[in-house]
């Protein structure tokens, strides 16, 4: 059983837990900023968090990257000590014109990870959606996250479509993969094997363009497909649509990490008892502090999509005799709802970084310990 004790240092000093009128005014400042006004967004963050110059610079760097062609690369997972394997690492590219989604396999209350230094980490390849890269290999059968899908993992048609993309436009990719290919190896009804069949692009901007094109197309029904059939095909976890993309980076080390992040759905908030990633992050920071090691700035990402394929789909295991076993959405409106909200945000210029990114506290020079102290203990 896990429990969290959250202590807010500024509030403890006053002996109360309610936000002051001034704090409420600062929080409201976010809503006064236009989606395109990065300067206003940064000023709101500075007033709200009281960040130092280095933290302000980090937030500005994040905002700039979110508006760039290549986006902001983030990696979900625990911090590591040392470089990853030579095969590279799976990350995702965040951009203001994309859904703010992070890698999960099932619905999560929160996740933690690393924000990579913009422009400092090389890219080997990029998939518009989850590329199931752990099941890919090169022509000699060696593991290669930018290779073709292994035999037995996908259908013959899916394996042929995997590998390097050769489309002349994002729309051509979307048409080629719209509910295709269908794997009918084990069932006449088949299923959409987008993830394993997906080809990879050589750069992030092309992959993002393809991601956006297929997401937009997915609001319509594929030919000769009912709404119920499309919901099952599009939402099957591990095979079909995801709100996040997958970018395979070149090997990188700790010096290429700009910050650690803690992400969750909903608005900015303090950790609660079921936030297991907040607990893990606090444990990492505590051990680093005890060893006298410098850590990284901590960034909170609010309003993140942490459910497959989209928030609100309420996926569940289903195995009736007449269908293909799997995990599918049970909410029939989740595809249209999520994609419709995303397109509305897109028409407004994308989301405002100030409403989704903030530092958890000012740098404290020696340890960068955040202003939220989280004490975690596991037992019973």
C-alpha cells in the first residue's frame, strides 16, 4: 500500500492550505493569454511559480520547441544513470498542433520521464503513431527499431508495408493506412494492424504531418465499415490508433537531458495518493540529494492524454466467440469527441504551453530540489 504526504513549503510557512487571492489571480492569468501569445504565457508562468532565471529560460526553451517543426522530444520512463543501448531509445515528439499525449499502454493516473535538450539529440527515424519498434529487425534479423516488423508479429501485408516510408505526401500516407492493412490470419473479421505495419519516416516533421493527416481522416468512416466496426478497429489497444507518436533517437547521455517531468490529466495540481510516478520521481530525487548529486529541473505537464487510444474511451478486454480477442473502447463517442476537440484547438493555433507546462520550483543551486516535497513509503 502506498501513501503520499505532500507538503507545500510556502503554505506551511503561513500555516494554511488555501490559495491566497494573489495566487488565484496568478492562476487566472493563464486564461487571459491568447493561444499564440508565448510572451504572455511565459509571464504568467513567471508570476505563478516565482521561478528563477534558469527555470524561466527552460520554460521559454520548451515553449519555443513546442512551436518548432521538430517539436519537443520527451521520453516516458524512470531516469537512468548512463547512456541507453546503441539501438537508440523510443521517445515522442510533442508539438502545439498535436494532441498532448504521452506513451502509455493502459490508462495511467500519471507518468514521469525526461525532456530532451531541443536540437541536441539525433533522430534515427520517426513513426506517426506507436511503431511497435521492439518487434522490428534489420535485413539480417538483428533487432532494429527502425527496421521491418518481424515475421509472425504481423500479417504478410503488414510486414511488407513496414520499413521505410516512400510516400510523396502526408495525405498519401493517410489514404494508404486508413483502416489498412487488415490482418485476417486468425479471423475472417480481421483487425487493423496500423502499429506493426507502419512505415517510418527519416525525420520528425514528415512523421508529424502523416500523424495529423491520418488523425483527421479518422473522424470519417472507412469504406464499407459501420460505426461499431470502425470503433473496434481504431481503438484496439496495441494495434491501432494512438494519440502519441514514436521517435527513435540516436544514443544520448545525461548531458542531453534538459529536465525531468511529471505528467497527469487535468489542470495543474499537487500529487495525490494514486500518483505512483510522482512517488517514484520523489524517490529518485531523494536518493540523488542524499548522495550529493545534482539532479535536473522538474517540469509538471498538465492536461496530458494518458489513455489508449484516447481519453474517455474506457477500453476493456472483450473476447466474445464471434470477434477477435483484444482490448477495445466501450465508449462509442470517444473517437469523435477527442479528435473533434483536438481539431478545434488546432484551428485556434494549438494549445498554450502556459496551461500545460510549469516548473515545480525554483532552482536551489546544489540539489534543484522541487518546492513540493513528496514523502513516499511502500508497505503492506
